[in-house]
């Protein structure tokens, strides 16, 4: 839950008194207590005491600021008094310091004390609550936004923005709670998503996850102490496993206990030759000397074999025992005996010997904790002797009960004072304010007076979660003694809310009534979630414990989100109140009533997500149908009214029937594979039944029985039985699998007992869905257009054609539109490339695009706080991650080891310099890298090629030094290094030696950009003239390739981007912009679905060029309408200035045929059609042999992409060896790999899983693609 502006009250008590220190002068005395921090505009109080007045005195209390003086109290009295006065704190717009003054005046007495107090402005608290913490792709995200002031009263003005995949502008909550929703795309990527909410200048975020999952059926709990002593010989703990409907799970438990090495002690990686810094995510070994225990329990169900794990961390204490004094006096008289007791508390077998260590001896040494106790001698008061008199506020073991009177005890010891009486004054403070004041008188003071007094305190909700009691007294010797204590309270609200169900438990499909009770005219947010969701994704439910208020109460609202995939269905045919079936029927008897058929198909993870108005009566009954899931539902309700916020106590409603069926199957499978379908019947009746289990016939799959004659068999009380079939799906998509379990009448007996038939729920039909995927390799193709109408409609036509080897039923297509050519990249800042990230260069490819997009949005005044926050978050994490690849001398290398890489260091320097405008970058890191690069410059002006460059194409076919030097020179020029700098002079001189060599287009384009930045227009013109001749013009498109025979898409994007940068980096004319528009059309046509291109470098350079062009042609006006005409229908999109950065996408129904796209009006529109399909692949075994036999001596960086067989996962240790192997292949040097797979679920007739190896910088050029079959 996000909560900007949430403050926790702290109270420092300002005491103004005519008493300095412990010893005071004779005469009148006064004390005034006021909180040091006051809430702007709030009602609060201060308390004043006047003691020993010897004449009529006037006490005046005032609060003053510049130009304003408010008198809070003016009291005249010639007698002692203790009073508290209420006052309203001045309303201020921002934090302000004011002066609190107390003046006491009489004929012969005058005193004035002044203290400063802080008036603070506490902002409203906003929280976001989603209906689930976890979603499947394609589900709907429901969420609420609520804003409360410091008194828990609702604030109505809200607007919510989700700038990633949806947005809501100027939404207003007229009913106290803003409730919205968003439909996730069925192709939504797995990961963490964020809802951003803006309230004025404040912003908060709420995250949820999207992933593919199957909910657990049961929960494992470990009941163990949080701390154990190192002196204990054994540790006891209990483990239990229960289904969500409350019944125990039979099975076996595997218990592992370890003392793991703490993460800050060891390097969390295994050191291997190619990873000197270690491979991450490796579990550390156990150790004997750590201060913690880690318990892992894996519970395996006996009848199915499905496992569920739970873990518990226990602290290890080196305290063997604790010694403390009890019943021991604090004072003694000379010559008397002092008697007391010592209490020893600890572990088993507690013994103390002369060799025992008392007191803390040092780190990790067992010892006994000791306590000091001071006993003071009784003596008459003297100004030269410190008083031993004291007050003590007794603590309580439990929190103070809400809405009840609690007795607070104050112990006193008064020593060496003159006879008389003493007033003990007390103050109760909460949330920075005084809530209670009083005093008790102690009479008959003796030489030693000890005792206890008490007062009653009724704890109200406004006091939660903490109160402080301050006790003080002025003794006859005019010495002040004081003491305070803090008391926690139960968490409660003044607004009482309750949620009840009638009946409190139910059978599936039964009607129930939900009753909500709250303050009249309240609006309540009510929700109920399947307990399985909270086992899968544990989160804090909304509760009075998790709510901490903002002024000391809601410090964190943990909201339960919940979820369920809509892929689970259950049907039941049952008898509703009918008599038990008869073994025979008499001739004239009335036949039994026909069974009532109840079809159960309602299986949500979130059952209730509603807003309920309770009306004037304060009570609302809502009729509901209980879902068909056999589980426990966790419910919660909060209500808002003008009186404030209220929260109902947590309620559970269990849905259960004593006889039911459960199916076990995987989330997905590949068509043609076989797996074992398991159906488990449960009987929680007290008698035996005869059960027949029958699967429903289907054309979508075939079932082969595996359980012999057990499909009709006995099932006695508290028993379960699992039956199996071999299932072979034959169609693609979602397949519904139905199995029926029926309790049938039988003359046979079970365990010498006549079988019975339950009156309700004798037939249970369960239907669950299974996703059947196509076999083969996934392929993706995009069609891109950038259309800029100028008042006239622009149209484009395209034909979508599926490849011949496409797998039937696997294809899908979508169309998306954006009002900005950088909008697609902006949407996917964290995933421009669906490629691995794991080295220094790949990390920079994730970081760099954020910089260029931020620069563009800043220059065009489109940068919103939400976008800036998202982008800067990526920049910050990327910056910190890149430092892992930095060497001590300032250089960077691909994997953080070996020689520093000149090109990568220049790339990092370029990005870090630009990123300084948006995030903090240590200037020392930039200077170190710059210094290292300068040291690589030779006398010729060129730079030395240092380190391994995995991107061979960067060499460009000419001298490594020329291409590299051109890149480094561009970096220094972008950093504003003067052209007349000696370094720059030498570098440009080196480059000019190669400007007439046009054999390599890449180098020519890069040089053109360099000399544009250097302002050498003559050389620039010479280079651009050649490039213009070499350009490839096709219709309105313009691009370049390396050579006539080398047409790498990645390299072409990079070359074309450098030409574009050269054209636009020197005050471009309209003619230049017109020329650039043809390059832009080609570049945008090459973008992938995520807004990136083929690989790292082309994406970085292309987005830099696109950002520069977009800045130059940006217009804050215009709108357009997009029409997409397909063979079977029409889609329409509206693009305007409010949603130009909003990603809009719709699925296409036709996967082949002619499409017509039309854009009208005046705004540019970036359009993309994405086609995804699976194609056939070859089959081989689970081992692979890699060899490179191309023209180069070695490859670029290569990626080995391994898909997994259904039901298998890779062995993580062997996977590390594969992943960390040499990232390049040397010509004609074979490399062999093998990968051990661990079977998690039995699947027969496995379909092959694709394995491919490809060039990281030219992924479209897949060198080899093969498949793996089941291991033999």
C-alpha cells in the first residue's frame, strides 16, 4: 500500500516552570505542559499547575507568532490549582515555529517562561486496495482508492493515473471511495505491475503481480519459537498441514534445518573462470557459527504426491539465563539488614557455577544476563545531597483494552522529607496531545514513605496505538521528581463496523445473507478472497493490527489482494431434501422425488468485491450465492462516514461438503503429449459409501484407465482415494476436463458396514481447464507504419500471410497505435528487447534508452512525474548494477573481469554523463573512466583497442582503431569537450586519415556524425555526399546497409541511425527534415513489438536518433482517428494530446488476408500489427553440440536458448555451467553441452522443446535450431 504524507506523531512535552533543576527557591511555583508539536487547525490542550501561592497571582498563557498574539488562558487565583485548557491550533499552510509564553504576575512575584512549539501540517493519507495480489494474463484488475484526513474522515477529491498500460484522468470520488478496473491483455507479460495515484502534489504506488500459476490446495504451518538459546540441547516445533476447508492433509513431511551463512558475510556467488565476481543465486552452505536457524518443511500429499513447502527463521541467542532482583528494597536505614530475592529465568538444565560467565563477555560467547539494582541509604534532605525519592509508573504485560477502563499504578518512594503532604500529578498523552490530567495526594509523609496510588483511564480509539503516562511531584523540599512510561493499546476505531454471514458456514451453491453494520449513511468496501490465494501470495489483509494511523495510527495498511484464474469449474448433481434411495419399491408406493440438478460453475478467487451503502438504519442485508469452491473465504469490510473510518473484525466463512472430488492436472501441456490425470475423492462422512468415478467423454482428448477395477469402490469415513487415467489432448487452446464422482446405492458392504447414500451432494462433477499449446518454435513478425496526415487522410494496405510450416491454431495477431513514435519504447522501458540481460553491455542497453526518452520528454514538456519516476528508477538500478562491471582503474568490461574494454568504457561514460541530468551519478566514477580512456590514446591520436569486443560488426571491416576512435571521439564531443582540446585535435587528425575510404558504410556513417559534432562542415559534406549515393531508396523509405551482400537488419538500423544523427545534429533545414523523414519511416518499420530493434547497439543508437527527430518536429497540437479495416470487420482508435503516449491495442480476428489502415486529421500516428505463431521444428535428443564454421575467426556473443520439456525443470547447478560457458564460439572449435532435467510432473509422449543458438547482435540470423526430446 502506498501512503505518501503519512506521519507518525511524536510528542515531546514542553514543560514551562518556575523551577530549574531539582532544587528550587522558596515561594510560588508553577508548571505548564504543552506538546512540542501541534497539528495545524486541530483542537488540543495544555495543562497548568500553580503551587504554594502566597498572594493572588495572575497566570497568562499565550501563543504568539509574527503579527499575531492569542491569549489561551488568563487565570487569577490565590490558591493552588491543576487545570487543563482546550484551544484551537492556528491554521497554517506550511510548517511553522511559534512561541508559547507563560507569565505569572502578583504584587511581589513575577515570572515569565517562553518555549518554542512547532505547528505541523499533516497531509491526508491515501491507500490503494486491489482485489488481488496476483493475476493471470487476461484477468481484470479491480482497485479502490481512499483518502482520509487525520481524523479518519474521507476526502473526496481524487484523481488516479496508471501511466503504464491505462490511465484515468480527473476521476472524482463522489461517494468517498473511488473504484476502477483495468482489463489485462491475454498476452500480458509476467512480472510486477504498478498502479500510480496522484493526489494533488502527492503520489503513491501499489504493486501487483501477473504470472501463470495454479493455486495450492493446502497450507503448511510451522509452530516454533522465534528465538532459542544456544544452551538448549534440543528444539521443539510442530508442523501441520491443512486444506483450506479445515481438514488435515495426510502425507509425509521432510524437515531440513540449517544454520545458513548470512548474506553479508559471504559472496553470494560461485567463482568460476569466466565470472570472477561469482555467479549469483547460489544457496550458501550451512555453518556452525551463525546466529540463526533456517527450517524448511516440505509436506507431500500421500494420495497424489503434490508437495507444499514452508520455511521458518529462528534467531539463536547466546544468553543462557537471566538474573534479576525481585522484592528488593530501593532504600535502607543505617544498621538494618537488607533482604531481597534473585530470580533466575532460562532454559532447561539451568545451573550457575563458579565457571559460569556473568554479564556480556563478547561476541558469540554464551553468558548469563545480569541486572543491577541500587539500594540508597536513608538520610534527611540536604541541598548538597541528591534525592533518592522517586516515582515509578508500572508497566503492563498486555496492551490496554479499547473502550474499557484500565487502572494505571504509580509507585512512590519519598525519603528524607519533612512531614506534610505531596501532590502527585499525572498527564496522559497520545498522538501528540494531552488527553487526561489529574493528581493524587499523598498524606502523612514520614522519613521513608513508600506506597502505590492509581487512577482510572478509559482507553478510547482516538488514543491508539500508544499512550504515554507522565507522573511528577514537587516535594516539601521543593525538589521535583518525575517518571514516565509508554503503554501500547489495542488497535480500534471509533466507527464500529461488523460483518456477519447467515448461515456462518455453507455448502457450495447455497444462498447466504451478508449483513453489514456501520454508522448510518456509511459507504463500505467489502471483499472476500479464497484462502488459497493468500497461501500462494501471502499479503497483509486489512486489519486493525496492520492499520497504523497516520497521526500515530495508520502507519501501514497492508491490503489483501486476491485472485483466481478463471479456469476452474465444478458441477454438482445432488438431492435437495429427498429421501435416501430405496433398494426396492412397493407396488402402490409413491416414487421418490426426482433429484434436483445443481450445476456448479462459479469458482472465483475473489468472491466479493462490492461497495455497500448501509443507509439511515446503519444495517444492510445483501443476498449472495456461495461459490462452488470447497474452501474457506477470508472476508473484510471497511466503512467510511462523516464520523470517520471503521473496520470490521475479520470473518471467515467455510464452504464444505462431506463428499467431493478433486482433479489434479498441469497448467499447460503441448499437444500430443500424455500425462497422468488424477481424480481424488474425499469422504468426510461418518459412514462408508460406494463411489463410482466417471470421466466425461470428449472429442478434445482421449483417456486411458490406469486404476483397473477401482473406478467403483468403497470409500469409508475420513478416507480418500485417487484414480488415474492417461490423458492425451488432441486440440489446441483451453480444454475442459470433466470427471464425475457419484455415491451410489449398493447391496455390497464396506468394512462389514452397509453403505449409505448422502442426502445432499451425492454427485459431484468437477470441470477444470487445461491449456494445450502447440508444438514447435515461437515466431513473431511485426508490421510498422508512421503516418502523419496533414489534413488529408493517409492509407496503407498490407497482406498478412501465415508461413507454410505454421502449426494449426497457434497464430494470433493484434494491432496497436500510439500518438508518438517513442511511445512504444516508453511503454516498455524495462523490456525493449526480449533478450537476456547479464553482462555489462546488456545492462547498458537497458539503461541508455531511458536517457534519450527522458531528454525528449523534457525538451517537449511532456515529462510527467509518473514517467520520470519510472524511468529514473530504471536508471538508478541500472547505474548501480553497472558498477559491478567496473575495474578499480575506471575501466569497464563485459563480465567485470579481464582487461578493461575500451568501447564499453566509452559507452558507459557516454550514458553516465547524460544520466547526471536525471539521477545522482558519482562524479568520481565519470572522471575515473574519462581518465582511463584518455590513457588509451596513442601518439597518432587513435585509441588502443583494449579488452574483448563481442560485437564483431563494430570493427566494420577496417582498422579496429578507426571505428573505435570514431566512437570514443563522438562520446567526448557529446560531453562538450572543446574541439581545440589537444585530445580532440589528435583524435580528429587520426580520423581524417580514413575519411576518403568509403569501403565500409558503417564507419562512414559514424564519421559523418563525429565531424558534424566537431563542426567540420566540409568533411561532413564529403561523407554525407557519399552516403546519399549509397543509400537504398524504396518508395518513401531510405536506409543503408554495410555492403551490397551484407544486409544485416541490426547493422542497417545502426548505420541509418548514425546518418540520421549526422543530418539532424547541425541546425537542420526543412529540406534536411524532409530527407530525415524517409529514414524515420524505414527505422520505425524495423521496430519490434516492444519498441526496440534487433539487439542492443541498434536499439540504443536508433532511439537516440528517433528522440532527436521527435524533438525537432514535435507539435503540441493535433489529433487523429485511426481506422483498421479487416476482412471481417473494423476497428477504430482515437489519438489526441491527452492520450498520445497511451498504448492502445486490440486483437485481430482475421489472421490472414488484406488489411487497410487509414489515419485522418493532423496528428502523427505510430501503428503496428503483430503476428505470432508457432512453426514446426526438427527433433533430436537431450544433448547438443555447437560448432561455428563461418568466415570470421570467432562469432559475436552467442545465446543458447533452451526451452523446457513439459513437466521438467533444469538442474540449477548444471544450468550455471551452461549459462556461464564461453560467450563466443571460435571457428571450428566444437563445444558440447549437456543439461540434466528434473521431472516435477509425469508427462508421457513428450513433444520436443526447441533449442536454438543465435548471434546476440543479429538474432534474426539463427544459426541453428533443433529440439530436445525426452531423456533416454
